[in-house]
C-alpha cells in the first residue's frame, strides 16, 4: 500500500514513518505541507493508495488538501485519514464533509494508528470491489440485489456506510454522546428496482439521497444508503428536524419530478421516518448497535399506503410518533 | 513488546521511538527559549494577538507529539494553553493575558523539569 503522510511537524512525520515501517507499510512518502503534498501527488509515477493528513498546517490546511485530493479523478474514493490534535466536533464534521474517511486524534499510540490504517486498507479494498461491481452493474452485466447498498458520489453530507461508522466512532471517542441516528425508508424504491435497469435505479437512489441531504441542511447530519430502500442519518440530536417535518418535506420534494425522476417506472414516492436512536453511555466506542436500533425502529412505522400518480399530490403520509 | 509485532519489528519500532524521543528532548531547550521570548512579547498590549497566536501554534504542536514520545504531562499542559487561547474572545484583555501567562509558566515548569532530568 502506497501511503502519503503529511504533517508540518518533523517529529510527527518521523513518528508516522517509524510506526508504519515497523508494521510492514514500507512504501511511505512524507510531505511537510499541503502544497508539498500536491507536488508529490502530481509527480507520483504510481498513484497513492491512502493519505494521512494533519489538519492544522501553515498555508493550505489538511481540510483544503482533502478537498483538492477529492477533486482528482484518481483519488475520489481513496482513504483519507486525518491525524490531528483538533478534536472539536466542528473540525471533525468539516473533515468528513471535505471527504475524510477516518480521523485519528493526536497524541496517538502506535497500535491505534495502525488499527486505523488497516481499516483504511480494508475500506479501500471494499470500495474498489464496489466500484468494479458498480461499473459492471451500470453497463447491465449484473444488477445489484435490492438489499445491497450502492455507491453514490458527490452529494454534500453523503458518506458511505463504512465512513459513517468511522464518524460515529470518532464522535463516541470524543464523548459526543448527543448524536442520534434515524432511518428513512422510501418503499417505492423496491418497485423502481424491480422495473428499471441498474443504471436507472442508481440515478433514482442518488436523487433520493440528494433530497434527503437537502432536507437535513443545517442539521449537521450525515446520510448513507444502506440498501433495501433505507437511508441512515446521523447527526446531533438537538439539530435534527422532527420526524413529521422530515416526512412533510420529503413527500413534497420526492414527488417533484425536477428533483427525483424515474423514466422507466412511473411512480410517486413516500417516506417512512423511524424513531431516533441514541448511543448508550456505557457502550464501547466500536459498539454501533444504536445504528442497528435506528434501522429496527423503521419496523415500528406502519406500512405506507401505496400512492398512485393520480393522487400523489395530496397523498397520505404515515407519521411515526418518535 | 509492541502489540501485533514480532520481536524484530518491535525492537525496530522501539529504537525508532527512542531516537524520536531523544530528538524531542534535544528540542526542548529551543522550545523553552521561544516560549520565554513570547512571554516577553506579552508585556506589550500591541503584541498580544500575534504572541498568543504563536504561543497557541507552539502549544498545539507540543500537544500533538508529547504523549506519543512519553511526555504526557507536558502534552496535557500544552493542551490547556491551546484550549485557553482558542476560547479567548477577539479582543484580548489584561485578565486574559494573565491567564495565558499563568498556564504558560506551568507548561514551562514542566518542560524545564524534563530538560533538567535529561
């Protein structure tokens, strides 16, 4: 695995190098600033596999560097692990919004660092597999099962399921226990999946994800599609809108054909919003059961009555009392 | 024994960490001198903003590295200085600077103890 590690502190660079090399990661390039990193990326003969960025550096900071790297076609999905002493929620959110996939706080111990690099390695392998599968699905070679997640790109606040879990673990590390999770199911996606190509289905899911993300603007929430027509949302509990509000907005926006359009399967859309779930104080950092509970809460939402295109403008929404 | 490493690799890592620790100790004297210079700058209200920014940047670096090379207490004191300055308003007052001075002196005491022991 080719790693580019960027930190303005020489001792931290040496510490990273010593730790990585001892654990078998011998192809490591070091950079002392964001600008130096961009030069090294541009001149790299072979692309890097994983990045490790400090946040606070003179000149270009690690968050801007992450955005610049994400704009490069070769690195849209590469793991970017932030390694920083900035442990405030605001920095963590900004890093993930910029495209970071994980976050390690300094001072770090070497075991923790290597665990996160291995996770990044695993995430990279999974992403590559999903990308290859997605490409073959989009050209019609094989269609993903309805229950499977699909890759969605370039929506603000949207992250893959693996990155969402990393974000939650960091929040728990930082004792940010005021986060909550809830799930949204769009049942009509099943019909879209059954009646459309893989490519069309991916477009519709992307449209729906964008609508959900727009609905949550200002709430500092992250969204992920986990398959089966279900989207998982995580954010600070006090900032998340009421379930009723979300459902009302989703109903309007999902049925605006400028926002969500399915050419192959004419349908109206509805949304079920599950009750909020929160981590428990004594749960370990890697105990993510509250995300599962958020999805389980969807099962308590009454089944949606199917809306026909004829009455979709005034369709009924089932509201789940959280 | 470092977790997850065979003896050779663990020895390699420990040797690397020892070298970094030694370099950190060697750097302490310069870091202390720089802090004293900044403490001097705090006497002039016209220099408060710049001096606090520099103190914060240096404290932030110490906070990031110290515990990893075995100097947790210096790192904790440095983090206190960093967080104090982060929490100051846009207009600095004499009382703010007194607090910065006070925490910076605690940090310097800790650094000097380690330098003396080295």
